[in-house]
């Protein structure tokens, strides 16, 4: 009898121990792996049990939060296998989404409060709810659809997070001109970068090798200018419907599309489509156009330049004296602006090596004023600061600090993208099989360990609109190539753009990124396993 009692006791203890052991598996919220690291995190000792019995509850105006609620439901479903119900009643075992203005004084801020019975995400605007959801998703201890049936439970640590971004503009750029990427691929990228609270996607829509956006008043831009890419190949372009689809998908992830048409240089694809835009500079292999036009059933255009499939830059320019050029850029800026709800139009302006400065400056000023005529703010690579900038214009610092400072002296803001730190097409080290290294090799710690306010004394916090990481695609051909160059470095850049400098720390980032690697692995993402991290 006594033996039986002892055995029962042992079994009981084992069960207790097992469950207490299980409890200990809950990583406290302040030992989290959240990227970007939040402004403040306070831990409590319990846990919330996420299961199929959890309801997503919409407080405030349900219409406004419906979209984020559906996003929460589907994205939690993806990596837990749970199927949460969206409801209206406030009850226990709920994730409550509330547009409570009092929660955070910051436009994009949010607070996340997790108790044993309830998770409350409160924000003054829907974007804050979306960011709170991104944080919550990173606290769920699952990476693949592991829930089977209604019994599956995921323990989320209790505590609170108060958070808001350091910079208003947190961006990535994708060059779709050197190699074209489809609407589906761009949407996938949007989903992947939204996780890190990136809120701008800059699309480099034209360059010497390809013109990627349909302009109805200049149809050959895409039929001829879009039919190539680096290394040869079929190229491609977005119809206006495609572009609108990208814009609206991005909006559903609180990402603003920033369209770029590079000018007056980097324009060979336009000069190849319409000879009339050429200042008549001599370029080799002029015969190539004739062949191509005949294939397309078009008349030969003796003034057109040949198409370009190499990666050299700086040889092309629009004719800055010709009225046709200004009709052309106005048509392009108008048609694209009309489809772009975001505030920016990027006019490029980089590496116009064959445009004389005396021609370049008035050209940029005219382009800038056409951009404002169509209600947009003009963004341009740092060289545009040689021209007289409007106070609403933004210069994107990629190469020369003195240009960024010139822009600041004119009252413009700067977007920080130093090639030596933020260029996602730079190789990680000398063994990286993709990318270039003209600016630097950028290992993960190099991408992380810098701050926009510490680059130059004259570039101060108030001059900085934000941070953007560009991916140029001369060597990037497939979606897997994109992933390899973007991850994990974009997570580092996103933390620079979102988190306060005082909260950032390389050793801690290095620890946190491991968890992200596990989730990427479960998602089948082709990320770079940096040797700086113990994956
Ligand atoms: C410089 S960055 C360029 C691009 C290239 C890139 C390659 C900038 C404004 N111009 O045309 O694609 O280097 O890293």
C-alpha cells in the first residue's frame, strides 16, 4: 500500500516537474529576440496561452482595423497552424486591437500589453497596430505550422512593450531595371520586409539596361526599352495595372512605394526606344538597334542608341536642351504620380558623367519643379544637391558627404544610404558569389555597427529623414539571390532606422538574430549564414 502510495507520489511529482519544466520554457519578454529592438520592454512572470480558442477582438472602429486583424490571423496561422476567429466581444483569451489614441503619442507607435488572460495592442493609428502585431509575432515560440487540432498551445510571456520608430522613413530599394522581378516577387519581398517595420519600398524603375513601367503616352519605352536586361535576356515591365497592384499590396502592409525614374543619366533604355531623346552622343554598336526593331516590326530609328546589357555606368544622357525631353519627363512624371499615393517621386540624378554640370543643374531644377507640379516631393541621389533644391526635396546620401551637406545647407532633408554600410548589393566578404565590392565588403556587423548621426558632424538628427538600404541587381538574377543579399543585413538596417541608438547593441543583436534565422529556415528563406553569428 505504502509502496503504491510512493509510486503514485513519484508519478505525480514527475508530472508536476514535467509541467513546471515546460513552464520554464517560456522565455521572459525581456530576454526576447525582437528585431528591431523596442524602445522599452517590461517583463512579468506569467504567460498567455495562444490556442485555437483565442479570439482576435476588434475594438474601436472595426472597419479600420479589419485589415490588420485579418493580417494577424493569417500570419499567425502560417507559422503556428492555428486558425483564430475574429470577433467583436471583449472577453478573456483574446488578442484585442484598439485604436486608442492615448496609448502612444507617436504616430506610428504602439503599446503591447500581455497578461495571462489577454493581449492588448493599442495604437493611435492602424500602422501602430500593424507594428504591434509584428512584435507579437516574434514572441510566439513556433516557426512552422506545428499546431494540430485544438489542443495545441503556444505560451507567450507576459509583460509590456512600449515602442515607436526613431525615423519616419525606413526603406529598402529594389533595382528592377538591371534585372526584372515580377509582381509576385515584389509582393513576397514586401511581406518579408514588413516584418522588420520597413515602411518604404523604393523601386528603381528605369536604367540603362531596362525601362520597367508602362507609360501610355510613350509606348516604346516598354516594348523596346523593357525588352532587355543585364547579360541579355527578355527583361520585362510592369503594366500600369501591375504597378497599381504593387502599390495597393504595399499599402496593406503599410509600405509606401517610392517610384524612381533615373535622369538625365542612366537613361539608355529610353534613348534606345526613342532616338528623338538623344543628344547624338556616339555609342558603339549602333547596328544592334536596327536588328531589334525589325524583329519588332518597327521602322529603323537612326538616332536611337543600341541597347545596353553591360554593367558600366555614366555614358548616357537625355538632351537637356531639347523641349522634347521636358515633354517626355513631364508625361512620365505625370502618369506615374497619378498612380502613386505616396508623397515622393525619385528623379535619380546620379552618375550623369556625360551631362555637363552647366546642363545638369537646370535639368534637375526643371525636373524637381515638374515633380512638385504633380503634387510630389522630389527625391534624388546626393548629386542633385548641386542644383537649387526646394525645402521639401530630399537628397539621398549614397556616395559623397559633401553633397549631403550641400543639401542640408539648402534646408533639404537627407535620406541616409551610405554605400559602404547600407548597400545590400555589396558582397559580405571576398568569397560571396553574388554582388559587387566597389564600395566595401559589408559583413553583418559592418551593416549593424553605425549610426546615421555619427557619419558627419554636419549631418544631424533633425536633418535626417530616415535610412534606406538599396539592392542594385547587376548580379542578382533570382528571388533566392535577393534573399541571400537582403537577409540578415536588412534586419540590421531596420534596427538602425527604428530603434533608439541607446537600445542598440551588436552583441545583443547577434544573439537575437539567431531566432530569426530559425524562422527564416522554417520558411525556406535563402539567407546568408554570417560567420559572425552562432546560428
Ligand atoms: C552605383 S548608387 C549606382 C548604381 C549601381 C550601383 C552598384 C547609385 C546612385 N548609382 O547605378 O547599380 O552603384 O552598386
